[in-house]
């Protein structure tokens, strides 16, 4: 029994370590500024969500309606206007341990909050390079900034 326990502990530590390493690390503010095609500061007016299952993952995809207070980077958006920003989360819906991966965006906004939001339009968004449809994706995984 003792030998089994001694063998099990390193395996458990290894598995926990793999799960912790798999999550996408936060990008520092300078990195967010560099990757972003647009940076806006604004008030979240509404949040819409839709959940769906893809394979063994349950995705929740969000769109937030943001009233722009200031545009800090990028062209085509104006203070006083609206921008609709996209982001997502996912959770493991399969059996057993999930493979190393990310759970998506963190620090999700709520209606009424004023935030700085780092966005990618038609470029790399921190997760993928196939953002070519003109929409505004929040830089993953930490593109919502509550600090002033």
C-alpha cells in the first residue's frame, strides 16, 4: 500500500503540473498593445451568449455591445459609437482528463462595466490567425483591462 501511494504521488503532481501549464498565459500590457489593431475604452451596454458543443468541448461564445468612450488605437471606430466585440470560453465536456489546452478568455465583462479592450480585426487575436471576416475579436486570453 505504501509503495502504491509513493508511486501515485509523483503521477498526480505531474498531471496537475501539465494542466496548469496548458492554460494560455496572460499577455503583458505592452504585448497586448503591440498585437491589437484597435484599443477602445468604453462601457459594456449588453452581453449576448450562445453555448454549443464541439466534439468533447462545450463552447460559450459571447458578443458584447460596447459604447466607445475613447479610441486609443486603430481606425474606423469613433468615440460615442458602438463596437461589437467577440470572445469565448470553453469547458471540457468529455470523459476523463481534458487534454492540455486553454479555456479561452478570462476576466469576462459584465453590463455596466467600463473597460479598456484590446481588439484584433482581420489579424492574429492571441488564439488564431483566421480572424478575417472584419469582426472585432478580443485579444486572448486577457484582452479586457479594468485598470485605469
